[in-house]
C-alpha cells in the first residue's frame, strides 16, 4: 500500500490509445448480456447486484489478437495487469469479469474485466481556473450535474487548476467525465508497460473541450 502525501501533485487523464494492431481502433463485438447491470456512470459499484456472466465475441475478422490493458470509456475493459497497478496504490474499484473470444474462437492471453471506479471526485478549483459553464436554455441558469448537484456542467475548461486536496491515486473526475490518476500511478503504469493507455497531463496546456470534434 502506497501512502498519499500532502504535496501538490501532477494529474493525468486516461483514454484508450489504439495502434491498429493488438490495440484495435474499434472492437466490433457481440456482447451477452447486451446491457450492463449497472449504470453508464455508476457512483456506487459496490452496491450493485451483479449476477450475469459477461461474454463478448469479437466479430471483426481483421482483429487477430488483442493485448491492450485498457479499452473503452464508460465501463472500460481492463486487464489483470492494470488491476495490479491499482492494487499497488489501494485504488477502490469493482472488477467484473468478462470472457472475450476472438472471431476464430481463441481467447486473449490476458484475463479482462469491466472496470468500475468507486471514487467520483471533483478536482477543479473553480476560483483559480478559467472555465465556461453550460446554461439551461429555457432559463439561462447554470446547468448543474444531475448526479452531483453541487458541481456545474462545464462546456469548456481553458485553464484547469486542481484543488489542493489529497486524492486517491485513480478516480473518476466529475468535471471532465474521465478517469484521472496521479503522477505516481502514471509512472508505475509506464514502467510496467501497460498497453493501450494515453495519459494526458492536466497542466498549463490542458484544455477540456468536449465539443471540439463535433
């Protein structure tokens, strides 16, 4: 178990990073069951009753093998190697096994799981940051998050200044709807060669703009 220190730390967002080979750009798949037993943004994964056996058949014939350690967004697939790093830092999560089978019937060497983070935290310091808040069209009032009513919905964050609070080493950041980790977590994941993860530092150059690609 790693102890958290009180000094200001660097944070990174986590996204899937494909390479077109063992980390495919997209996984065409047939999943059973078709729907999860938890919500897309599950704030209490420990409180969800999960009884189904989750299976996924990759239907794309061009995907011959997979070797990523992280894939997806709402409930990403992660490998046991990803979970091992989480355990090093006592990250709170729920891992739901999923049996993945390739088109030819073979299975990946790595076991995979749906990853449900247990910590959902606000990281942004609104007083020191530069951000735009969405507005309710009918009233012009600030739009507040439905799940976390004390947190506004941001349409853009041009300057993301983090709070001085001590945080877990991996958590779901409420303001940007993304997994975020500390620099310590990032360094260990890099040292262990975890595949398929793009780490983006939340620094002076970081901009959150969910509508940029629309």
